[in-house]
C-alpha cells in the first residue's frame, strides 16, 4: 500500500512544462530515490506534492486520501515533512528555537492561553523543550542548541534541518538533495543515518539525489526524471544501468569503457 | 494582430484606460477636471519619474524625493538675490544633485544589504531631517518665489487657463519620460543600472562599478526632484518648508504605484490619473457628502481597487 | 576532518555549563539599580506638578504604541505608515463612547481596543493580497483617510473643538491616572512577553523570515499574519484610549502623517524586538520637548548653534529626532535596545557581557513589491 502517491502531475510555468504527467509512489517504510539531471523538474515535483503550487492537472494522495487541494500547512499536519535545497530553517533563531517551532502542531494549547501564561501552555512548553533537546542529542547537535543557525557550517546546517523536520513528527519525509555539499565518506554516513531514522522513527522516505552510490545503497526504488517527464523507474541497479538514464546525464550514448571505469570507481568508494 | 496585442499588453491597457477616462470626463461634463488633472498630474508624473528611477535601481521607495525639490527651492530663493534667475535655477539643481549624492553616500550605501523596510525608513529620516532644518532656517512659512515665465494665461483649454510655467512643465515631463524610457532600454548605462539592481554581483564581475552606478542614479533622481520643484512651485508664487513633500510626494507615490512602479510611461499615466481623480473628486456632485478632503478618500479607494485587482499596478509587469 | 561514527544515544552531549549565579554583591548591585528604576518610575512623579504628570503619562502611552508598532514592524516585518490611524481612532472611540454614549471609561477602553483590532484585521487582510512596498502605500493612504476624512465626521469628533474625554471616577487625578496607565503598560508588556515565548510568537518570527518553511512546520501563515495585525491593533487602540483621557479631549489635527513618522522613528530608534528599548524609545520621543526644557542649560546650548532663529524646544526635536534615527539605522541597527542589552541581561541575573548583542539580524524577505 502506498503511503504517498503522485498521479499524473503536470504543471507549466510560462513557456516551460516543468512537470508532465509525472507519477510516482512511496510504499510504506520504503526509501525511494528521485534522480535526474539539473532542471529535470525534481524539486518542482516536491513542490507540487507538498502543496506550494497547485498542479495544472493530476492528483496527490496521502495514505489513500486526496490532498491535492489542501494548503501546505494542512499537509504538514497529516505527516508530510520536507527539506529544502537551500536549507529550510529559521536562520535568525537558535537551533533549539527551530526545533521547538517545528513542533508547532504538537503545541496543544490555545493561542490566548499562551499569551496569558496558562498552566497548560507552560507545561506544554516544557515538554516541547525537552523533546527538542532529546532530538538534538540524537543527532549529535546537543552542544549547538543555543547557537544561532546563521553562521553554522553547511554540513551542520543539513543535520539541523533533518533534526528540525523530524521534530514535525512526520510519517513521510521528502528530502531535497540531503547529501549536497558532502564528500563520499559523509554521504556514506548519511546513508547509515537515514536507514537508522527509517527504523527508529518508522518513516517512508523519498529523496532527490545526485549521489549515485548513496542511491544505489539505500533506495528500494528509483524514479528518473528528465525534462519534466518520468524517464525510467525501477530498482536502483536497473535504473542506473538503463541507457536512457545514462544518456540523460551524459547527453549522449556513452563509451562502454567509461561506464565500466565509473563502476569500478564507485565500488572503490563503497569499499566492496 | 493578436500577438502584437499580447506583447504590448500593458501599454494597450494604459492607453485604453486613458481613452476611457477622457471619454467619461467629456461625457459627464467634467471637462475642466480633465485639464486641471492633466496639469497637476504632470507635476505628480515628473516627481514619480524620480521615484520609479530609484525603485528600479535600489528597490526602495525614496521618501526624500520631495525634499530634493524643497531644498532646491530654498537654494533658488537664496541665489535669486545674488545672480540672474537662470543661473540661480542651475545652482538650485546643482544643490539638489549634491543632496542626492550625499544621501546615497551616507545613508543608502551602508544600508545596501539591509531589508528594504529599513532603507525606506532611512529615506524618511533624510526627508524629516531636511524638513527640520528647513523649519529652523525659514523664519516664516510662506516666502515669495519668482517664476521663470511670467505669462499666466498663455492658453485656455476647455475653460481652464494654462500658464507658460505649466506648459514648460508638461513639455519637460514628456521629453524626460521619453528620454528616460530610451535611456533604460537602449543605452548601455541604462541597462547597466537595471542589471545592477537585479544582479549586483554579476554586474561587478563584468567590470561595472555598482557603487558608481548607484551614485549616478541618485544624483539623477535628485535632479529630477529639483527640476520638478523649480518648475511647479513658482507657478503658485510662494513656498515654505516641506512644501514638496506635503503637497506632491504622496500623490506622486500613488501615481508611481498605479503606473506599476517599474514603468516610466506608467509614472506619467499614473500622474495624470491621480490628477484627474483628485480634481473630479473635489468638484463632482456625487462626492459631495464625503467629510473632509474628498480627494483623499477617493484616491484611497481607487488605489485599493487597482491594487486588489492588479497587484502589480496598471502597467507593471506581473510577478 | 576526522571521521567519527554518529552516536545516536544521548551520551554524546557534554553536560550543560552550570547556570551562572550572581554573587551576593552582584545581587546587591542589581537590587540597587532595580530600586533606582522603581523609584524613578513610581515615586519620583509623586512630587511633580500635574502638568508634568500629563507628560509622563504620554510617555507611558507612547511606550505602548511602540510595542504595538513593533508587533508589525519587528515581529512580522510588515510596515505600517498609517499607525496613527489605529491610535487615533481608538482615542476618538473611547471619547465618543464616554461623552456621546454615556458609557464608563472601561467600556470606552474596551471599545477602543476592539475597534483598533478590527481596523487592523481589515488591513491585515489587504496585506495578504497586496505586498511589500505597495502595502506600505496603502497603510499611508489609510492614515491620510483617517486624518482627513474619518476624523472629520462631525458626530465622531464633536465639531472643530474636539471631543471631550474625561478621566474615570476612580482615577480622576493626574497622578492616579499615571499609575493606571503604568498598570496598562505592564499588562501589555506581560502579554507581549508571554506571546513571544509561546507558539504564537515563534510562528510570527518564523513567518517573518521564511514563510515557506513556516508552512511546512504546520503554521497557517495567513492566520498568523492576521493574528499579528489584530494584536498590534488592539494595543494601538488601547494606547489611543489612554491618550484621549490623558489629554481630556481628542482633536483631529494631531493625527497626521507626521505623527505616523514619529511613531516609526521611536520604534526603530528604541530597537525592534527589544521591549526595554521600545518603552524607552517611546518615552524618550514623547518627552523630548519636555527634556529639552527641563535639563538645565540645554536650551541655552541649543540657542548658541548659529542660525536665523534659535533651536527652540519646539524646533529642536524636529532636527534631533531624524538625526537619531539615521544614526541608529546606520551605526546601531538594533537601536537603544541593542545598546542596553548587556545591561538588561545583567539586570536579569546573568553575567555582564559587553559583547552580547543578541542574535544577528538575518537578511529577510525583501519589501520589494
């Protein structure tokens, strides 16, 4: 049973057909990869799924429920979490504040109560704060809780972002290039982290990725987009060796020797 | 034919609006309003040109645009005692340009990266400082000022007298609007200014000094402000502290926004529109029951109406 | 960079540093300062003449206005160039309710707060559709409409002489009224403080900087924006009512665009998002003519500055105010609040840190239309 389904999503911006009839699905506890060259429409797909634009046509279903007409904040309430290419955090706030703000939907008291300092609001705030601290510790960010986000190094920002999106208590996680800016070793560790998170938090994950070894290692299923359309889908191995995919990345039918060299390089990095 | 219409859609809308307005006014018998509107509207339009110029280059609404003009008036007044009128006029423009230069250097540049709200507040500060100093220096609120052209009733259009000074104003506006329009679309300098406002890093990389461009733009805008003041105000015969800001800045702002804030011909159309609406609001019988200054309310409603329907202004490009 | 395996247990974190506790001398010093402030605010006014108390009360009310404007300008990043309309309509509403409708002062204040919130709600709705610079113009125009149309309605304004606004029975001396307004200021400060420490405040700060991310946290950005406008409007309406009964009458002339700019200046110079700074900023600008007169020798100093006429207490603020504003914006963007931060933090029981300037201001979404 798919927890998230995109059905024939299409959208046009001015003269550009950014997505055309793109369909994909995430199964329960699956990790799905979305690959494709730059400009293929991957982030646009995420934007459609999370509700930042309405599609020209097509539907989005979350756990069988049609959410195509729901605004962004309502989808967050249904367990859909997402990260952004240029790091979606409140940079003017501290790490802890971000983690607490992200628990907005779990702040179970009235706004008026909060303004007047009701007992419920104070108690709930304490709970949110300790949850934030625990989450930060779980991701090795405990020392940074009182640090302002702006000014943290890029790799740390990415970790903070993952902690923050986890604070929204998601069931489905959409990650936009989580390994960007990371070297091969860091990306490897990211893969471990994602597998652990899936297990510990019971998540289903879709990730836009460029880092092929990471995709091959942890993705159960992969979709490849190019020019706004779905090119190929299947297991990681299948997609990666597909001629169309390679052509899309390299722009032409590649030399088999080059392909072989690439494969050997990949296995070196993987330590096979 | 259709594709041509779509390409120049904003200009077509503007033209259609103007035609519709003229027809309405002629039909309802408000002929005088049309002429008065055109006349005062040109004043707003000229000031609006400066506003649009700054907005296109710095992305901020320049609250001090009116005071560039008032300062020029003070300079004109003082210089007129010592040198021939035309020299005094030039001197006044130089003073205005200097004020623009100093404003850019001292206020705008340090705040280059700041949120635009802060920059807007800063230009308001410049305006207020100028006004404070003017109040301090001017021992009375009404000082006489001479005009360049003496003839008051050169032409009479539809029952309204048009003075030489007004004709000069309208002519200047039209010429400037055309020149600036060409400047921004055809000359390298003009394109560089637009480029610098959108992509400052890229502009620097191609070897253009964004700082020098910024200075140039502000001086130019200040000159426009000064020019507007020295043509318009002497027609009334007297001036005082803050006169440009109190009487012309806000209608000019409305004119620029109605026109789309990015369009120079828009500033002109907006100015005329504001002038006409003001004049009709003041005299037309349907607005009789509005308490206080009728044109204020009517302008607000028009502004709100236009922006709600077309948030980018009448001739602005959609975002 | 060394490679270490991410430790997913909670063992990894260093124990948090022990909370700083001031020494006994530290407590004593802080206590003295607190007592000094309390004396200045609570005891000193008792010995002053009634006329001075009216000025002090105005200062307190301006503090509330600054807090109100800060909700829009500082927390949400929205500009309000017509804020005098919210305050003024609050003033007229309260005066009207008491004089024309025979209601008590308390009903007047409540009505003023409600009207303030209502106006702000409508403008907030407009802000959802019209953005940035264009919205700034709408607020400006609305302020003008208030000054030149709404406040010219005869029934509301009681003709040209203004609408009377008597003080409430229990607080009908200048001294008692001053303490009443102080109590209201304390209430506003408390509500503002609690709001910012709860989910409402956090959602405002998030949406100010990054509305898309705020939405993914589950925050309804539209509702949060409207909420901020209402809070701002309620505070402003309240301040207006208090000002009305302080002056004992309300006239249309003062609610002009110049006042709108004064409000903006005092809020920015006071320091956005700093409660202490805002109250001080509001008070300072309200008291400027008073201070210039009362500080011995200052008027003579000003008169010495060469010019065609003297820099009198009426004219001097017109020059000093904008100068302070420009200085704040260019050199000290956090205003008085930021400069005082080491002291306010120290007074709150923390270590004195001269370099603590609070969180860095981050480049936020432009007001570009």
